[in-house]
């Protein structure tokens, strides 16, 4: 994939890497759960499932996956040098985040709506959020109360080494998925799902799956809109990378590695469902093509 330019905007970035002090093994809400055990009522929209603590296989371990940390201005200076986007994960992810927001801002404007950008937070090991305290074990996630996307960049290495999701566009898909959850907050979908889950706790997992698959669909929509607008040039190989990443974080793929597949515990959908949802958005190229959540 190729961006239309190499300029990077760090105005929405909070770089909390290297802050320390929270320790390892914490989970969102402080409940000690792995990715599959994230407390649903908090609606922290984690990208993909992972082995639970009981299985002993958390999705990611703490790590930077980048050249280092610093203030957002430090990141901006380094990422705005020639070749930095290709060289450093933090620069690439930030650039993808920029382009995702630019495309959605333009799309909302065409509909006569105002798009409010989320913020991007880089962290290592653990981080305090509006949804509680989260560890690197939960992978990338979006927190609705503070409207921020949280990423420990060490996850990107784990995604490639442990789950076979290769390529830069796989990383762009991760960011686009998380911003998709921000769209659900802006449109009121997240609030409706939370209310439905509280009204019928037996539907917590199925409703979570609906939410995640719609975010996958929104990532597909962004891919087509960005390509058509010239923000990003996307080829067949890039599309394959995104589809590979979507499948790699399917609940069935993750659970199979832990030794037992149980659809009743799924919170994100199967590999096939995630692939199909991304393709639905990619082909439909509108928010409407991703349907409404919750649905029967």
C-alpha cells in the first residue's frame, strides 16, 4: 500500500510508552481476564480474541515494536523524516490513523454531519483508560467513554509471528477496525448495544459479535473510500493482507490454538465471519452497507 504523501500529524496522539508503574497482568476493569474474558459491559472493543488467562496464552506480551517513545512532538519530528513511515511501526500506524480520520471526516461532511476525531494512545505493558485499567494482553482496543484508540505496538509483532497476519495493510486494518468502533459511538450504536446487553444478559456475547463484525465492515468501507479518494493506493496484495488479518483474529482460530473451540463464548466472530464482514464493507463502500446493530 502507498499513502498519498508522507506527512504525519501527531496532534491526536498521546504517547504513554515507557511510563511504567502499572505492572503486568492487569486487564481491562482489573478483572484479570484475557482477551476473550474482557468484561463486555465495559464495551472495550478489542480487535481480536485471544487465549484466556486460564489457557495461559494471552495474545500479546508487553513490547514497544518501535524505535522508542517520547512526546507526541518527538514522534512527529521523527515520523516526518524521509522513509520513517516505512521504517517504524509507530509512524506507520499514526499515518494510517491520520488517513482513516481524513476519509471519515470527508464522508461525514458529505452527509452534512460533523466528524469528531478519536485520539490515539500508544502504551506499553498497561494503561489507565476511561474503561478501566488495561494490559497489553487485551491487544488494541477502543474505549467509548474517553473516545480513544489504545495500541501497544508489540501486538503488531505478535500478530505476524503468532497468528500469521503479515504486511502493512494488516496493520492498517487493525487501526481502521478500532476507529470503526468510534463510528459506532458517534452514531449511537454502542449505546444501543450496551442497553440491549443490560436488558438481556443472555445476549451479551451475540451482541458483542454483531458490534465487532460491523467494525470489520466499516474497516472495509474505509479501504474502498480511501482508495477511491487517493488517500491510499490499495492493490490485490494489500486486500489479501487485510483479509488475512481479519481471519487470523477470528474467535475460532484463536480458540483452536488454545485447544478448544466453543462458539457460545465467541465475542468477535469466526474467521469466516470477519473476512466476510470486511468484504461486505469493501464492496458496499457505505456505512449503510454494514447494516444496523443490534439486529434480531
